[in-house]
C-alpha cells in the first residue's frame, strides 16, 4: 500500500484536535532517533501532564494561526 501523504494529512486535519494529538504522539513514538535526547524529569512530568489533559479533553487547544495572531497582538 502506498497512500498519498497529502490526502492523509488533509483527512487528519478534519479530526478533532485531541485525536490529531493522539495520532501525532503514536507516530512520534515510532520514530527511531539516533541520538538519545536527555529530558529532565520535571519536563517529563510536564509532558505527561499535558498529554493527559489532551487525552481527557481538559486542555484548551488553540490552532497555530490563532496563537500567532495573539502573540503578534501582544507585541504591539
């Protein structure tokens, strides 16, 4: 099977943010990294907390366009 990556991305973008985050997490977990990235235990806890908030639906997810618009507005 040789799926079209653009079609997969288009279809994935139609999913709810929590489902997209789950898919991204699963895909990232499958990537083999040549370097072992050291992450502090505090950051590991924070990442687990954020992932749990996404999984439970308690996180407030913001699309990148809105986030950048807000950041630009705060610089003015």
